[in-house]
């Protein structure tokens, strides 16, 4: 998947436990874990806003786009 979730990296850089963030955001630790692993289809802007507020970061600090390599002749 070309979108990489860097939430785990941000938690480590800020020395924050998942439990603390989950409580602040108002989601379960299980759902936060799924988000950290990139196993979600979407995230509410409200959730993203609360994560950014707690970690003092920008949405772009949490998500990265990495272009997948195209095979020659493959449709866009």
C-alpha cells in the first residue's frame, strides 16, 4: 500500500504509550493498534485532529505516501 502510517514512530519519538494516546483520543487500544499497523480503511478527521493535538504534530508527520513502482505497460 502506498500510504505508510508512521504513528508508531511518532509515539516512540515522543516517548508516549499507546494506552495514553488511546485514552486521550477516545478510542480503544485495539483500534489504535489497527491504525498503527495501517489496517484501517479510513480515519475520522476528528480522530486525526486529537492524535495531532496530543502528539503536537501535523497529519503529514503521521502519514507518508510512497509511490509504488509501476511495471512497464501497466495502466495508471
